[in-house]
C-alpha cells in the first residue's frame, strides 16, 4: 500500500504481519522482471531502505505503474529538498563555503 508518508506491506491471513518504511528512509527502488514478466506485464519491486531494510513486493501487475506511484508519493521527501550535498540537475553539485 502506498500512502502519502510511507509504504506498507501486509502479509498473512492467520498470522498477519505489517511492515512499513517511511519515504525519508527510502534509498532506492528497483523493478525486477523476467522475460515472461515483461511479456505478460508482471514483476517485482524491491525497495531499499536505510539500515539495510529491504522490501520485496512480488508478482505485481504493471510494476512500472506502481514504481511511478511510489516515486510521485516520495518526491516531497527526497534529499534534494534542501540537502547541502544533493545532486543538482545535470550532475552539478552545490558548492559549500570553505
């Protein structure tokens, strides 16, 4: 589940388990698709968080759309919002006073 502040992963029926990761802790996300996944439009999304936390969302229909939804929701929380060392457009870095 993609919310405005975090990603939630709920698993299980009898032994329910809920995990979450805040967008401020999210470091990267990848889409993994096999050949069959590319042909039939399914795949996995792997979200990497700080502290080595990894979320894998398996067998998603249209993982590209889910990845874009995560990206749009996380955009206000990205490091480029005032971080001194953030990468600027075209790879330029901000200079810090000596």
